[in-house]
């Protein structure tokens, strides 16, 4: 496999199956959600592009002032030269499972440095009417079409407002 082929596999747009959604905030009668990729999907994408022996990750504790976190360094073996190339990024501890969450967050951020899931930053802001603890199934079903629209470069609004049935709400 050439470097170009491996990078194309690595950076191809995420599919609906690779994307998860999480509640970011609930206030003023609405819920804001955002897409993300989990650490297992990052590892699967690296395996797909470079094979299980063609990449590695190293974690290093980090501290800035009173804040503690972790730096993830993803090294990839160039399939043409065998040279290892590394990119890194970091994350602080998370509210839930602080240690595990910090490691996972650092891995996902380092993956973005390699181009995995970078398109998630182009997604519209998604607002759901009502304050929801969990994302309604109908909303998730509606959002399953969004990755393909983003991958095709279709114009999207900055904000998408939905009701709990997944229907567009006009303001």
C-alpha cells in the first residue's frame, strides 16, 4: 500500500456507524448535542489504514498550572520507508472516569491531528426542543443521514433545530 492510499483510508469521512452523539448542555428549554468518535473507532481506523503493527500510541502525563492531563502520541509507520512519524495532542481529566476519560480524550484529539474525524468540526450545531437527558431515538435516526451530507460537501445550516420526533423546527 502506498502512503497516499493509507492516508486516504485514514482520513476518509466518518460513517454514521462510527459517529456517536452526546448531550453537551440542557438549558432554556433546549438540548444541545454534538457528534464525536470514540477511542475504539479511532483504533479501528488506524488498523484499517496501517495494520495492527503499523501504528502505536504512547501516553505521557502532563501538567499545566494546577491542571493535570495526558498527552497521547500516535506514531505511524510510513508504509513506503518504514520511518515512524508522530503527532500528538492532549486532554485533561474528564468528569466521569477522570483517568480513562483523559486518556481516551487525548487519543481522540491526537487522531484529529492525523485527520481522523476532522470533518466533525464542520457539523452544524444541533439543538433539540426540550431539556433531554438522553437523545431521542427519532433524532438519532434523523442524524444518521448527516455524515453522508457532510462527506459530499452539501451546504448545511450553522444550526439545526429539531423536535423530539426528529422533525425540523422553524424559528
